[in-house]
C-alpha cells in the first residue's frame, strides 16, 4: 500500500471514530435536550418605561462611557417578539448598539387582549408610536430621535414618519426588510386572494387572529424547512453551541403573536388587496400616507435570500421616499438571519453603525 | 500536488437533505401558488373559523351552567384593567407635567446616563 493510501485510510478511520463518538453524544445530548428548560433570551438589562395593553416600551441600560446625542427607538414587528434582536450576550443586536454608544429604546408587542381586537393602523401609528417617541424625547432630554423598524415594524415606522416625522423630531429612519409593494409578496397575496379569502368572516369569528394561523402562514412558505432543520439539529446535537443557538431561534419562531383583528383586516384589505401604501392611497384619520413626505435620512437593509419579504416587495420603498439622503443595502442572509443570525455582527450591524453614527450627533 | 482529502462519510447524506429541502420547497411553493390551492385552503380556514365560533358559543353556555366565569366575563375584567391602566397612564402624564423640581420626588427618575458627546470614530465620514 502506498504511503498516500495509508494516510487516507488513517484519516478515514479517524473520521469514522469521530462520527461514532458524535453519535453517542447525540444520544446523550438528545435526552438532555428533551428534558431541558426553554432557552434564556433577552438578557440585556432594560427597564420597562411604559406599558399600555399590547405595547411595551423598553429602555436598555447604557454599556458605553459616552453615547451619541440622538437616541434610537426600535419598532418591532407586530407578529413576533423583540428578543430576536437580543437573543444572547454576544449574539444581540441591542447589545451591539449599546456597546457602540447608542441610547436604545424598543417597542415590543405582547399578545393583544381580546378587547384589543379593535386596534387599527391608526392606533399603532398615530397613538402608540408617537406616545413612545414623546417618552423617548422626554427621558433622553433630546428633541430628536432615530426610528428603526423591522419588517411590519418597518411598515408602521414608515407610515408614522410619513405622517408625523417632522413634528415628532424624527432625525433618521432605518428599516430592515420592510415590505411596501405587496404585489411582491406573491404567496401571501395568492393565499389571501379576494375571490377565495373572506377576511371579514375570519376576523368576525376569531376577534384577534390566532397566532397558530400566523405561524402556519410563515411555515407554509417553506414547508420542508422545519423537517430539514430538525435533521440538522440531530446532526449537530453533539455541538452545545449549535444546540443553544438553535433553541433560541426555535423559541422565538414558536413565540409568534396573535394579531389584532381590525389591524389584520386592514393589512389584508388595504395593503394586500389594494396595495394602498405603495399606490399612495392609504388614508388614516383622513390623512393620506404619502411616502414622499419622508424627507429624513433613510437606510433600508434587505436580505438577499428573504423568502418572507422578497426584494420585489421591499425594494421599491427607497424609490418612494422623498429623502435626498437615502441608501439601500442588500446583504447576504434571510429575513431573520440578516438582523439576528451569527453573521449579522459582520454584515448588517457594522454597516448600520457606519451609516447611523455620523447621523446621530 | 496536494492530495484530494478523503470525503466526510456523512457529507453525501447532508447534501441529499439539503437538496431534498430545496426541491420540496420549490415544488410546494409552485402548487401552493395555484388558484385551486388558495380556494381549498380558504374553504378549510373558513370552516375552521366557523367551527371555532360555534365551539366558543357552546363553551360559554357550558361554563354558565357550571357557574364559572365565561370568556366574556374575563374579557370584561380585562377591559376594566385596561381602563385602570389607561387612567394610571394619565395620572403619570399629569405628574410628568409638573415642574421638574417638584416632580423629582414623585416619579422615578431616569437612570443617570453617560454624556451624549460621542462622535463616530471617523468624523464626517457618514456613509
């Protein structure tokens, strides 16, 4: 046998030995996994400074000796919990911002109560966010703030800034994966086709739209991915770090929130059926939402492999806003991983810091 | 010349799983984009919503016979709590409207914050 072939055999034997060892560890860790408590998330120290029904406003404690003058208000998507941006020390967008010298606030949503089924876009954009912005200005002692919205939080932020940005002292607007042209949400649009989907019947029957329905909607976009990810988990069960990270994301994914009934009805009728935000025909309390009214500096970050909000849905936002200082970046990653995945700390976060820092003084 | 490293015994299986995931997602997305799928899905959804509605009504009647609070009762309590919460918010707002010197003793002060003097490491280089 040649020396090379002998070496190959040794390496292969070592590889097989490693696989056997991992298989044993998978068995042991698998049993531990089934009996272990839920992953701990959202550990960055914070104070709840305002709560009103489904709305929670957090103020995160500073982690830097010197901070930028302009505070940031993060508006989380209404369908998911904000701890996706604060998964764990070292894997937390919020922690990154604090360590980079920002004063960070977050609007996080909890399950709307049955009587909150009446909440509409008007409540979110003309009452909740303005009230939080007022509190941020007062607490920080600054007259200006930056607003950062994620997914539907970006839609709400965009509407808010278009209607009240100037009067509320919004200095910068940042959006992550924010849909604006709902023709681009092809499957969601198909599933809620006006010919087949009776949104009134659903909302009238359920009040708030159950989280199971929202969760299934997201899950159905990639029906095989759940099974594939469980196979991947088993394959990596020997790796504690992988399992920890998997559990955090899994917990978050399963923690989908119900949506307020009227808000869901408006989303379907106005945004999906009429595409009113893109067309410029959306009216709230008699005022037309004109994206051209957004004139503050704006950054929109999109994910290259976003299966929830594809480029066709998010891309047109930057064209529609009236800002002279605006930028769109498309980064590798998916809808969630762009903001919270292991590579976000190398891709999105430093890009955001480079853009926002100079505009936060 | 560098020798080709021996292959990972499980890499083929991993690649197969990845391919399977992609192809199933792709085929499923195609069929789920049809009118037929949308129609069937929404029929099922409508029936399920109706069933849930009827179930809720039946459950309310059942709870009433057991002399237990119904969902409506719990909602009413929730609404009253909501109203109390709204009142508290208004009280806090009134307190906040006090002059700062008088308010300090009444409301919790914000934590002491570092100076707001930070500037980006490369001044004037906003992207």
